[in-house]
C-alpha cells in the first residue's frame, strides 16, 4: 500500500512540475552604493534573454560629461569600503581584458558609462559570455563596480579605469 501511495504521489508531483511555466524570466539586480569618499550610486538589472543577458543600469552623481569604467568583478563583497574586496574582473574563460564587443575578453568587461552634464548615466545592452543560469559564466553573487575613469579596453588586466567609486552585488530575484 505504501509503495502504491508513493508511486501516485510521485506521479502527481511530476505532473505538477510539467505544468509550471519554463519561460519565467531570470532576473537579477545590484544596488550600487558609493565607496568611501564617493557619492555615486544607482542600480543595475540583469535579465536572461535567450543565450544573452540584458544589462540595464542607471547611475547618478558621476563626474559630469565623463566616461566611467563599468565591470562585473569576481566576488560579491563590497565590505572593504573601497570596492577592492570584489577582487578582479570576472574572467571564467581566462581571456585578456578587452572591448566588451570582442570575443576575446573578460566576461565582466562592460561598456563605459557616459555621464551627462548633470552626472547621470544609463546603459542598455545585451551581452554574451555572462548568464544567470548555472555554469561558468554565471554572474549571480558577483560584484559590479563603477570606476572613476574610463576603461581604455586595452591595458591589462583592468583597462586603467582607476578607483572604484560604486559597488554592488548581483542578486537573483
């Protein structure tokens, strides 16, 4: 009797799992807070769209008219006060630092943020090499950093982007 009941219960559970929509979007976000001495803050969202991730970010209190480096870093830890606890750029495929459009780049290399005359910046871009799904390119739990200077997309290993002025941790919703 217990075996028959277990079989029926297992069938019901499996059937219920089949009716759960599998197209529920995977979404994560990071609240970017200022590092010590900075006033820059904002938010970045990450949505899985097929094999790419849509990255949307809004930042404020940046230096007006200036570009700022923007990267996903290895560790989701902003406790150091200067953002250094996030370690280096997220690079699961062991590639050189490069332009975000290059196939040979860190997975965490993102476009520079361009601040307007009031110090606001936003970005919207779909990127490959990163994912919200399990695997080596998974960015959930990683750090997001805004730098004081623009990324030159060539200097190794960080693009000469300068100090870290805002830090956040990517968390799945």
